[in-house]
C-alpha cells in the first residue's frame, strides 16, 4: 500500500509539472506564430513600399525638367523664414537660424531631431488676407510656437537646477549660445503627442485629409451668406507635413491646427459674421478684417500687420491627386511597418521569457524524475515520461492513471 501511494504521489506531481510544461510549450508556439505573422505583414508592407517607390520615381523623373519652374511655394516659405530669422532673440529665431545657417551643427544635436518646426511654417494659405487674419487671430506667440513630436522633446528644451532656476547652458538657451544668441523672454511649445486630437472623422478621399465638420445651417438648411469654410480646413499642408503622424496615427490638422482653430468659421465680410452670430460657437473671421473670438469678444479697429504670417501660395496643390495619394500611402505604410516592428520586438521579448521559463520547468521535471528516491519508486512504471521540447506536440495524450 505504501509503495502504491508513493507511485501515485510521484505520478501526480510529475503530471502537474508536465501540464505546466505543456502550457509553456503552447505559449512558445503562440508567440512564434505571432512573430511569423508579423514578419509576413512586414514583408508585405515593404513590397508595397517598393512598388509605390518605383511608380513615384518614374513620375518624378518624367517631370524633373519642369520642376524648377514651380518655385512660388518655396519663395513664400522663404519670406516667412526670413521674418523669423530677424527675431533672433526668440526660440523660433534660434531654432530657425540653426536649421538654415548651421545645418551641419543642427543635424548632430539630438534635441533638434524632435522639433518639427514652428507654427508659421507648418501650413500655407491661398489668400493674403486670410494669411494676415489667421496670423493675427493666433497672435505672435502662437505663430512662433515651437512644435515638438514628443514630450521628451519638450523636456529637452529647458533644464532647471535644484532651485528651479533655468540652466542657460542647456536646451534652447544652450542652442542660442552655440550661435551667439541669447534667448529673451518666454516661448510657447506644442507637443503633438499630448494634444487631444479631433474626435470626428477625416475625409480620407481628400488629398489634404480635411476634417469632416458640419457646416452652419440656417433653418431652411442653407449655409449663411458669406460663409466660406472652417479655418482648420483652409490651411494647406505640403507633402512633408501632411504625412507627419503621431504614434497614434493623427496628422497635424487633427492635432496642432485643430487645437489652434477648433471650429473657427471664415466669412467674406463683417456683416456676414453679424448675420450668422447665432450659428457661431468657436469664433469667426472675415476677409475684410473682422475677428470674433470664441469668448464672444469682437476685435475692432485697424488690423495688425504681423511680422510673421502663414506663407501664401496660390499653387497649393501642384501634383496630381494620384501622386499625392501614393506619397501619402508610402508614409502610412512606413508608419504601419514601425507599428509591426514594435509588436514583433514585444513578441520576441515575450518569447524569450517564455522559453526561459520552459527550460527552467523542463530542468526541474528532469531533476525531479532523476532523484534516487523517485527513480526507485517509478522504476517499471509506464506512466512517467521524459519531457520533450516545444513544437513537437509531446502532450497530445494524457498519462493514464495507475491501477
């Protein structure tokens, strides 16, 4: 009776250990299958990028001869950049000077890699009045605000000592010193990953990925006279900025520009704004200089002519929609690949952990079965087996009980 009980105890304990080994083996197989699936997706994305790259290359080669004539957009942006360079005691002026006049130095600075730019150069409009109005509506602080991709980039812009005093040898202050400039006063910074994005839909069929916003409607269903559009959708993003996405896949229009303009409406005249007052919740501007802010206050008097304005470009979309769409697809595919690579790294880490647990459990089972007392007890018993390796499906049949 004692011998039979000992065999049952050994059999039970070895069965428990084998079941745990089986569970870990299944987890190993699960993570390996996930990795194979992710690798397959990555390969498919890379192949799609290659195909798109070939098509884009063929197109750009065919238009290279006339590309040099399309310079108006670049000239408009250069005028804005020159205005910012003149403000050499601002954070935007210092960053702009580093990027324009000290490119080699800036390219080696980790801090610069997270700075996307500043608000004034991240968007364009197709009308000088609109440029002046939207710039005045935002104000100089917002127009010169730096835009960082991540919060780590924001933290790197300014350091403090233990007493909370700004360390003038690091961050933007240190960058200013590197080019002989001293930062004076405060500056605004937007962090894309910390901005709450637009919660509605984006028009994916539009090359500019404009937001789907409900136009103001009179009781009869028509838009009020003079209504042109929402300011956030009148900002033109060039190809580089259009494809700039946060880790969660949101673009500049859904994050930065929506946070700046929200549902700001644009009308032809001040009279149009006055007539549409019941339909305006987040402010309005008019091309003849009217400004109604979201708090209900009117800006009267002559308009300000800010030193820094959005670049004006009449040729806001010089590429065929199909080409713009392909370039957008490349950026989205690259973003998708990054997500797959992150998932695969996580799966590889989990696989490594599970394999280590599997090896440890297998060794514990082997050590248990090779103990002298256990060996003596189970000698001749057909129910105690040696552990196997994952992937060989060694646990298809459960061990039978001793009778």
